[in-house]
């Protein structure tokens, strides 16, 4: 009996050690490029900056989408010197043209999962059980989960092995409903979306911190870090970079 116990402890320790050495991060994006008649998908700003930040800090990055292949990214136009440099880099182009199918992703290879924003995921990622299961496994293996803007919507249906929702009891934020109603012409100011993200996250038990109108972008206000539960979320597209930074900080302290 003692030998079995010792063996189990050694295996667990070995697995945890190997996992902590993982240098890969998974980004989950969408294949849906239109909402109503409006161009949509994954918002370029929210995928490009975190992608490059992870790469610059020594992590390999893979991208998965429900259908694999080309990621739906908007806007498609050249984004200018800063963002455009990433947009036109060979690695970013290759990764976003050849996203992995969920069945091609091995959960044990990744230290974190990041969900960039955009409206497309309301219509494919959110209901993809394969992606939800991958994220749950990576999280339960000790991984970090992050999202920016509308990316938080992809977390609403994820359940852990104990059948509880991933977001239950987690301190987090998301793109605020008031901003949807005020600014988001892509969704016809929320009318084209299947539900109110704030409302559903709260119903799933999330400890939701929704920023108020006029809030300045900052950690603790529009970027929320739940260190104990390894979840980092940002309210707006402009928080994507800080979410990436906080994900890397959590990974470096593991």
C-alpha cells in the first residue's frame, strides 16, 4: 500500500513539474466573419498584441478555431506601423491562416489559454464542446486562463470535471453591457447577440466586476487579475496587452 502511495505521489509531482515547464500558449479564435451584415470575427488588436507579447517572452503560440484553417479577423486593412508590423509578420500570417482543429490540440502541451474578443465567437466557439473541454483540462492541469473584451463570452459554457462552471466563484470582468448598447454597431447595439454576457456570467456564479462608464483603463478596474484562481480578464480591446502581461506574470511565478 505504501509503495502504491509513494508511486502515485512521484507521478503527480513529475506531472506537475513537467506541466510547469510548458512554454506553449493556446489562443482560441473564431471562423465566423459576419454578424448580421457587418464584418466581424476576432478583433485584430486583441489577438495580434497578445500573440506577439507571448512570442517575445519565449512562448510558442498555437491558435485553434472550431473549423480550423483561416481565422476570421477584422479589420482586414493594414493597421499601420505598430500593429501592422505584427499583422504582416510571417509567423502571425502563418498561424492565423492555419489554425488548428480542436482535435489537433493536445491539452497537456499548454500552460495557458487566451480568448481575444470579437463577436464571432458568440456563434461558434461558445458552443464548441471540444474547445470547452480543452480549456477545462488545461485549467485543471494548473494552466492560466485569460480573455479580453468579448472574449469572456467563450467561458460561459465551460464546465470543470466537478460539473461546476469554470467561472463560478472567479473574480473577473467582461465587455460591459452598457458599452454594447452604446458603441457596438456590429451587433446592432446588442440586438444581434443571443444573450447579455454580463447577465449570463453572473448567473453562472462569476464574481463579476463590470466597469462603469468613464472608467480609465487600469489594473483592478478594467483588467481584473484573480491570482488564486489563475484567471485574468480585461473589459476592453485596449486591455488585451495588459491581460497578456498578467498571464505571463502568473506563469513565471508558478
